[in-house]
């Protein structure tokens, strides 16, 4: 795939981003403003950062348990 094709593909996907479309719908209906949108985005980013830090701090599972819960019994 050529770089121009990749850029076009990215822009088409970005135009259909469900999160961005939902934000626009909420703003268009007057349910949130830019400040509320930014606060929501910051809260989400903080939650992701905390989850990532918790995952990094968690110990690795014991090798013998790696398949436990992987498939329904």
C-alpha cells in the first residue's frame, strides 16, 4: 500500500470514528460543551493510565496457570 493510500484510508476511518461522532452528536444537541468534552477526555485518559500502570505492576501469572480460564469448561 502506498503512503498516499494509507493516508486516505486513515482519513476515511477517522471520519467514521464512533467516539468523535458521538461527541459531535452530544455537542449538537447541547448536552455537553467543549469544557465538558475536555474534562471527559481527561478522565478517560486518566483511567486508561491507571489501568495500564496496574497491569504493568501486576505479577506475571504462574506458567502452570496460563491456560486457566482461557476456554469454557
